[in-house]
C-alpha cells in the first residue's frame, strides 16, 4: 500500500510539471508579416507576452540580440535598401548604423557587444565585414570571388563561422576574427548554411539540404560528429540556441506557413511557439533583462 501511494505521488508530480525542467526562459525576437509587411516582434520563450517593436511602411527584418539582451540589431529598408539599424529591447531609440548603397545582411554581435559582423554586397560580391557597434571602423574580413555569407561570432570572441560557395557549393567555414586562418568545416555535395555557435562554443547548429530536405543539423565546433535534428517534411532552418544551450529555436513551414518552433538540443520535444496564418521568420533568443 505504501509503495502504491509513492507511485501515485510521483505520477502527480510529473503530471503537474514538478521534477521537470522544460520551461523555456528568455525572449525571442523574430520578424513577421502578420501586419501586412515585415515587422519585428518579441515574444517570451514560453509563448507569452507578444509585442511589436517596429512600425512603419518599410520592411524591418532579421533581428539579432546583443549578448546582454538590451539591444537588437536589425535590417530595415526604410531608406531605400537594406541598412543595419540598432534599437533598445523595447523598440525605442532606433539608430541607423550603415549608410551605403549596398545591401547588408546576416548580423551577429561580438560576445562583448562592442562589434557587429555582417555580410555586405560590395564590389558586386558578397563578403563578410565587421564594424563597431556604433557603425564606425568598418573592416572587410573576406575578399573572394565567391559569396561569403551568414557570419556568426564565437562565444570566446576568437572565431567567426560563415558560409561560402568558394568550393562549388555552399559549405561552412571558420576563420579568426581578423579574417585569417580560413578553414572548411563541412564537406558534402549539398547546401550547408546559417551556422550558429552554441553558448559554450563547443557545437554549431546549421541548415543542410543533404538528405533531400532542408533540415536542422548540429556538429562539433571542429566539424566532426554531424547529426540531424529535424526529420519532418518541409523546410526547417534558422536554428538559434537558447542562452543556456539546452534548446534550439528555428523556423519551419511544416504547417504550410512559416512558424517558430522550439526543440531540445537532441531534436526531441519539438513544439510550436507561434500560431498565425502569416509567416514568422529569423528567430533570435536572448536572456531576460530588466530595462
């Protein structure tokens, strides 16, 4: 009888969530067409407290949180072409950082929040650039005839991963932060793109088209131990780690339109965060902060 009572108590604890650590903390920024054109939104990682940050007639897209969760870098076409802007986490104080006739894209902050790495389409070619977080001191890191895109800064501040088609198809590469020591991490005949470092710097999540579908993969930081996390039909992409490294947020069109999903780092417990007939894209996960 006593043993049966213990089992009943344990079952009740599990059913009510005690003993589990499934709560998703922090906040996730993304852009959506739910109000007619691309605008940036933030939602708590548990799906609550959705709020819109940008307003206007131009597209605002591709948000990237600063490491401290207090600022968001993003792209806006409000001045004619894609330029990089930054704003506070509540959408206030929107400031333009780049002033060029070229297209900028794919943003990532340095771990100290002092610099931003990005892709720019200059000289009729896409390369990786870096600048200070106020838009000054622009430096070019790659200079090849190929397209070098999707850069992401390592948590220790020493490396940048990026995607390049310099060897015939898009693969993932790593380089030092000054652009030196460029080395290839993936090697297959399919597309590999959108790499993102894990918070501890030991793994990289990325999109691959190697299994006749676009899915989320993860590998060790040296390119070893590649494994597939999503297997559902449709496009799963844009993986971004939770601040504690235990979960990954991504976008998928498995429900006929793009929505934001969260999963554990082994690919289990995939669950839908947003639910709207419009498209939801480019999630970025940040720690909670008090403004």
